[in-house]
């Protein structure tokens, strides 16, 4: 299976994005019934933050826990991307220890570098270029609250 990162929504087809939204809908429905599937059982997520964030950190940590995995919060100042250790070294070392890397970076170039050197999926939790996880969640929320047109034939 080919390694896929989630750096930009433009890297995915419309159908792939709709499939992500449908999976989100199913997981949310299961959670509301008290039977969240443990799709990430025993998986680990490294969360790199170059600046603090409440919503991004809490949402990823809770999601990992609810889906059976574990999140590691690497706060600003704990690791120094490209300072004491090269970006390549950080990506390679984390790839040997975790299943996924989520990063919230100040510069999009840092995000692209992590994706270039990581051998596990990298998720863009926000960069100065874009915020694809937020975009998908916003579209999900809009679709969830849109009125259904029962007269449509399409």
C-alpha cells in the first residue's frame, strides 16, 4: 500500500474526500450509540506543535483515545525541528516509533519536509498555508446541517 500523507485537500479526489466525510459520519453515529469502533487499536500518534493549540490538541488526543490508540504531545520547546536535530532526523526517528505524525507548524515548508522524510503518514494539523483537517470537518458539519431536498432527482 502506497504511503499517503494528509497535507492538502487538493491531494485527494472529490470521491476520496466524500469517503472521508462518510466515514466520519459513520464513526460519529457509532459514538452516539456508545459503540465507537476501535479502528486505531494500539496505534500511536506523535503530535508536533510549534505553537500551543487547545482545540487541535484536544481533538486529536480524544479521537485517538476513542478509536483505541494513544497520542503523544510534543509541545513547543520539547523538540526543536531543524535546530538541534535535523527535520529529516526527527521525521525518520518518529517514523520508527509511531504509526502517524500530526504536525501544527509555523511554516508549510516544515510540513512538506516532515512528509518528505517520514515513512509513516503525516497529517497537517495547521500550517501557514492551510488547515486541511479543519476544512474537512467544516464541510462535514455543513453537510450534516444542510436541509435535505427530497424533491431532487440527482
